[in-house]
C-alpha cells in the first residue's frame, strides 16, 4: 500500500489497485473502447460512538480497521450509475458537498476519471485518477460533529 495522498484536508487511499493523480489521462489503445463504465459512489460515516459495523461494508472491513482509527462504520448513502465515456455522475454528499465524477478512458485494465469535490461554489479537490478496473478509492476527511465521512469511488468497465 502506498502512503496516503493529502488533498485539501482529505486523505485518499487506493484499494484493489492503487490510484494516483495524473495530469491528462488519454486513451491510446487500439482495442475497442467499452461503451460505458459503472461508477460506484458511497459515503460512510466513521466514528468512535459505538462498535457498530454496517454489514453492507463487509468487503472493506479489513481496510477500514487497518487504515482508519474508528470503531464504527455506517454506510449513509450510495449510488451506482452507468456513465458513458466523457459523461458525468453527480452526487450530493451529506454536509453540503457535491461530488462529480467524469470517466475519461480505459487503458491497461485501468479506468481514468476526473474527480471534483465541490464545497459551496468552490472545488476543494479537482484531480484526475487512474483506478484499476473493479477497484475502489477511499477518500477520508475532514472531521464533522458526528465523525468523519469517508467517500468510496469505484469503477467497473462495461463491455
């Protein structure tokens, strides 16, 4: 596992394939490009108020327990949407933030996408990511009154 990446008070951790920032994702493969990608977005509330663990998060239990110092994890919101290349998915985050994901391309079994997290009218994260197909990126922070929100962003190439 690579060290966490700090962006605007948020911690980004790649799971099931390391995610990294890059300047301009491109598709140069001659293989047929998939028509769309399924984007998965989730919001998890992590806290130390109990020892509850949401059973819908069981696939991430080890990563949560290893990477984050909280005893309770609860999925508060999630979405799955098929998005064409260059299309976008928008997602309201509890606490007044908005997440926009734009799948850009697919190469070497990786999905590249632009991710913008907006607070009010200004972007607090605006980056390009490359994520292993079927991989998930966890973004944690900042702290709120009830705990910390952890965003999960995943992508699955569709044929």
